[in-house]
C-alpha cells in the first residue's frame, strides 16, 4: 500500500458505522461496535474490547476508561506513586519501631521533597494529561506529606502551641481521620479499576484508620498495625508505579492488569 496511513482519519457515515481511511480517502476497514454498552470494537474482521486499546491499569492512575489525552506527554503517575511509596515505606518502618527507631524526624526531608513537592508536581501534570482522578489523588497526598512535615517541624511551633500534649495528639488524630474519609472516596472511585489499584487505596485507607485510632484512642498497638498496613501500601504503590513504567521495550517483565469484577467490560 502506497498511501500514508500514519495519519488515519475516522469518518462516520449515515449508518453510524466508522471507516478508517488513508490520507487519500481510501477505506481501510469498517469499524463497528457491539455489546450492551458498545464495549466491543469490530475493526474489519478483528474483534477486541475497547479496554484493550487503552492503558487501564494502575500505572496510569486511571480508574476508568476515558479517551486518550489530546496531547502527547509522558505519564507522570509512576513518579508520583514512587514519591508516595518511598515516604510511606520509611515512615511505616518507624511506626513499627523497626530496629528500635521511634523518632520520625529523619522522614521529614522525604516528606517535604519527595513525597510532598515531587508528588504534588506529578499531580499537576496529571491535569495536563487530562486525568482528573490522578490529579486529585497525587496532588492531595503530596499536600498530605507537606502538612505532616509541617506538623513535625519544630520551627513551625505547632506542637508548642498546645499546653497539653494530649490536645496535640487529638488534633493529629483529627488530621488523620480527615484523610481516612478522603481516601475512602478514592477507594469508591477504584471499584471498577484493577485489583492492584483498588488494593493500593484500600490498604491506605486501613492504614489511616489504625493511625487515627492510635492518636484518638491512645493505642500504640493500633499504631504498629497501621505501620504494617503502611508497609503493604508502599509495596503496592511501587507495584503500580512499575506497571506504568515497564514496557516491552525496556523490560522482560511487563505487568498484565487483573481487573476488578465487571471492570474489564465497563
């Protein structure tokens, strides 16, 4: 075929059928849809699901199937997920008192720059690539880490503002409780995504729940449980980041998404 087909055009005819055409106008293949929700594409004699043409797994931080962005940019999700994962991982090790460490001051730098600023920037780029969920999630958790770092930074004088240390513990408990509610909303928005993506937000929500109980209920045991769930959350976040980074061109191990029940045909 001598026609240039790199810039194929899609045209709708009077019968609501679609045809792929070359630049010169020659028809290549007829495109039709079938299924209850038009989830199946028929391109000539080839049949495939719409989700097979889209990147609909955790690495895209995309819980639904939406049209590809109109601009060509890199995927910022793995960067944001990695920033979140590493900061969560280190703090969770402190929460479980790994090797006897109980002071979280060493995590503050990570929280400001990697989990905070870098993740916030990734969230802003999610807006550019037209992913509202990714923008909301990454930007919000970037803000979480910046807020947590401020609470732990002595020069801000937040802890010193409370005469009774219990009041500070309660305020931090309220802070974590709010993030529990926010994360629950994120969980609801991943029910038609992949198992790994849903697992990320579900385990994070459980982490916030136990850390909230630790602060408001003065329960060190719940703090440790929250730390273990935090470690699990970090590992799942890294897994989702890898899913968005690994391709057939750069790795022998490419992640095959496992969809939540009903998600693959949504």
